[in-house]
C-alpha cells in the first residue's frame, strides 16, 4: 500500500510539474484569465502516458480543461487530469469546466492551486467530488501559482503582482551619474531579463532612469518582440522629453505616464504622441497603492519594476514588492557609483528562492514571505 501511494505521489508531482511548464506557453496572452495547463494521463508509473494536453487559449477562452478534453477524445474516460488551477464552477460562454471533466468520465483530478475567484473558490472541487471523482489538492507554496500569480494578486489584493528587478555591480552600485551609461549585467543575464519581460503585462521605470538611459523597455528576443509589455513611466512633473524613444514609439508599444499633471495643457502633446496619462499624486505609499489599484483596469496583472533606486525604495517602503530579482555582476563601477538600495541587497521579509549563474552574473530571486496572503 505504501509503495503504491509513493508511486502515485511521484506521478502526481511529475505530471503537475509538466502541466505547469505547459501553462507557461500563454503567460501574458490570456487577457484577464489565468494561463492554466491541463494534462490527461492514462496509466501509472512506467506505463503512464499523456493522452490529452491543453493550455488556456490566447485571449482566455477556451479554458485549458476543454482544450485537453478535445485533444484526448474518448481516451479521457478513466484518466487522471492534472490541472494547475481549480476548474471553474461558473457559467460563462460555456458551462463549468468541472462539469466538463465529469461528463468526460475523468476518474481523478489533481489540482495545483485553489482559485480565489468568488465564483469558484472551492465550488469546482465540490462539483468534481459530487460526481464521484477523486480529487487531490496538491497545493504547494511557490509552485503552481507562478504562471498566474498576477491573476491571484488581482483577486486577493486588487493590484498586480510586483517583481522588482535590479542589476548591481560587485561594489554595490546600480550605475554612475552623468550621461555615460555603465553596463552592469552581461549578455546572458540580459537575455533572461528580456525573457522575463515577455511574460509580464507591464514594465515600470522612474523618470530618472528614463532620462539617464533613454530606454526602449521592449522584449528584443527573436520571435518574442510582439510580447513586449506595456511601458509605464512614473513622471510626476512630465520631464520625459517628447523626443525620447519611449514617447516616439508609443504608437507601436502601449506607453503610460503616471503624473501629477495629467490634466494640464502640458499633457496634450504626450496624448497626441499616443501616450496614456495616469493621475499620480506622488511617491508615498498611498499614492503608489492607488496607482497599482488602477493597473488591472488597463489589463495589468503582473508588473516588473525596473527603475533606479528612488523608485525601488519607494516600492519597498510601501510594502508593494512581491519578488526581488537581483542580478549581481562582477563589474566594478568605482567611487562615483550610485548605491543600490539596502532593501535589495539584504531583503527583509523575503525568503530565498531561485538562484542561478548566467555567464559571469549571479541571478537571485527573493519571494515575499506573505506572497499568498491578502494585503492590508
């Protein structure tokens, strides 16, 4: 009996991990819906075989369960379904996915994360069990939630999931004053940053970074250019030049400017250039919370903050950072270097997560301790 349970547990964890990898295909492409992965599996152990695969479709429908059931056809009967998020229990354009799994004759369902949507929130599991389906809740912190952490943050906190990314030199600097740009991280780590951008709904910088670097803030990996996120510049006094690359390309890549002068005449040229203007009172915690609460209304559920130390410190002091990505370089900036925030170098209230080496750079991720709890 113990051996049988261990084999089943190993199968469950293996196929759930595969379902999570599958769900990554459409991260950032499923509108307000989460990108969910579903695998239908017949057999166990060495005889186990995948008979159906599904990921939430681009634009959010159909859901992954229905895609997998269609892929499997009659082979779904008696199978185990591995679903990274609790199957829906509400009627939309189609009936509940929990009902569809039951109707297809699925024998067992393993679920990777609970769905806090009040229309679901345990109801999907109840439907499955009422139909006689065996349900296993394989909920693990930091596991199934990542592909749709923005969706969970929107429902639980009313704001996007926030990742603060910063590259820091060996001597603790993020750059140097003046027009000369100092490269901190290397080519391999930079490609990882662009890959991370492709999975985000938006990327944010402060106006200081925009003035110093004149960045594009797009994803420039071959084949992923179309997945560049919305660009947001925190610019209270509208100092961003109209000739900057961000403004000049606003027609091609959606660009928002958060400013205290959104209603001023000075904002008109920016609107004509294609920029959206978002009211912002200032940099204090309440102002930033209000800005983040606005973000889901424009389709932003995941946000990458990639600005300088001023913006990073503001987010850290406000308690609005869910993940810190620190890219530590071997480069040395010298005495004129701009110091990195202490909250990035020695995070408090965060637990150590992923740690890898990309070229000469060390990539470290820190996860907020209460990343799954509602925000006060």
